C-alpha cells in the first residue's frame, strides 16, 4: 500500500486539506452545546414563569439581571444620566 492510499484509509485523514474527524468532533461538540443551551433557555423560561406566578414583575427581574452583569461604575453612570434626563423632562 503506498502512502497516498494509506492516508485515504486513515480514519483521521485530511480531505481537501481538512481533517474530517477533527471537523466532525468540533461540529458535534457545538451541536451538543446548542442542545444544552436550548434546555437551559427552557429552564430559565420556567423560572420566569414561576416568578410571575409568585407575583414578581418579570420585566423588573430582567432589568436587575442586566444591571448585575454590568460594572458598578457603568450602572452608576447610567442612573445618573437617567436622573438628569428625568429632571430635564420635569419628571
């Protein structure tokens, strides 16, 4: 068997310069993670439904979650601007 045929029989052989097994592995990992993300999104939706049924305002909860992801200085700056804009509009 010559080197060219041996490479074609190799399970990790490159096809058109692409390692097929490596590519398949990457794609399958991405697909698994997408399925996990989909399941997590469903879980999060269920928690928001639970919060709503407990009388919490889901819109406000989402705002709090968004704020908690931000740096404190950024939150403070936004709150300051919001206050300035409200006062400018007489609110």
